[in-house]
């Protein structure tokens, strides 16, 4: 089993963006030395209390120079907000400067303010995603590129440089709804899922759908990689940290609710029932449900037991630790938790 670390990187008013970035790079170095396999960086915009990672590839480039072995993935690049040629060039560049450690994690995007801020219609998201992905793979694998789509047209382009990994870096796609689980399976790509976002039962059912569609599409289900992101915190005495854990989880809930109830979301909801369902779902999100259903929190022994329970449900090839959901945990608490997880939990699954 593989293990990763995941960063959404919220930054509250009393925190410094410079320090948040410095701590994150330092934690990636620690993860590398502890034997974690992957680091995953979100792409999010316009809501600093929720995230200050609008450019995860720039952060990944800094990490590439500070680490030796850990792979560097996006979770996720928001495809409809990018020109595919530029994104293909950037991922290829990261792959080269990291020595072939780039992972291309992608998604369609579900936050209305992102689309509105970039002047992209949310209703075009699915079609733009499909075209972007096909165009990027062609750019990486063909000597000369000609592509005529509805949104993107390219004639006689030679992408340089090409990625170091052949035929291209691994592709992972995030899913939150049944249609996306089906799509990813039918396309044969790897799956990223976060039960906190998708809902635990929906994520479990989606993983089953994904594997079924892999097989139906002629892909080997054993080669389809499932990566599950979970809030993780390990402590020898969980009672000593209960208060700050509750604070940071509640901070995540509040910022997520504020973001999805923004004016942009209200405008999008008028024409998109999916946004209304998201608003309703997030309004019900609470600390106890997250703690009981979607986390690996406790002593090392308790965390081993919790991970075994998740594995019985998901059968995943990777679990990524969201070691600072909400962003309110001090750097030293995060690093101590990572160390305990690597020393006393990970060995039980390898």
C-alpha cells in the first residue's frame, strides 16, 4: 500500500502565507525522509481562508528541489480553467525538473466562484474537461499536434519539452458524483476520492462503480489505482489534542460552507440544481459526522484499526493523509503526527 500527504493549505487572517508555504515545503521534505510515496496539492482560488494554492505546480516545483524521492501530484488541476497546451507544458516541465516524479491529478471543478472568476461557463465544464484531457495526452505523445475541438483548436504544434515519464505521467481523476465515477472507469484512468467531500457511502459506492466500468471498458481493474484522501492525526494521547482538532475541523466546515454560499454560488444555483444540492449537503456537515465517519484520528493502534476498516470498504492502493484539515494545527503538531504515522502505522500495511 502507498501513502501520501495532501495539502489544501487554508490561511486564516492571523496566519502568514509565506509561513504557510514554508511549513508545507518543510513538511514535504519530512514526508520524503519518512518514506511517504506522494504529495498531493490542491488547486483552489479566491477564498484564502479555504486555500492559498492557486498555483500548485509552482509549489510542486519548489518541492521538487527540496526532495529526492517523493512523487509530486496535483489533486487537482482544474482543467476547464486552463489552456490545455500551457498545462501540458507545465506538467512536462515539472516532470523533467523532478526527475520523473510528476503525477497529473485532474478534475472538472465544482466551485462556482472559480468558473465565474475565470470567465468560464460552469455548464461548459464537462465538455472542456474532455477536450483538455484528450488534447494534453495527444500533446505529450504525438510528434506534431493537430486538434480541432469545440473549445480548443491547435494546428501543427510541437510540444517541447515532452515529459520524462513515458508515455506520460500517471493520470488521476477526482470524482464526487456517480457520473464521474463511471466516466473515469470507462476511460481507464486512476481515481482520486475524498470521503469528506463526496460522502463516505457515496465514495464507497463510487469506487465499486469505477471498478465495474474499468472492466466493462476493457481495462484491467487490478491496474486502476484508487487513492483515498482522509484527515489523519496520530497522537500518543488523543485527549491532549482533542480541542485543537475540533477547532481545525470546524474551521474547515465553516470555510467550506462560506465558499459554497458565496454570491457566485447563489447565481450559479439559479440554473444548476447540482449547486443547490451541494449547498444543502454542506449545510449539514458537522464535526461529529466528520470525526466518526471520515477520519483516521487517535493513537497509533487506533489509527491502524481505523485504516483497516477503511480498507475493508475501499480496497484502495493508496491513502493520503490530510494532516492539517482546516489549517489550524501548528507546524510542530503536524510534523509529530506525520512521524508517528510513518513509524507506527504505515509499517502495518507494507
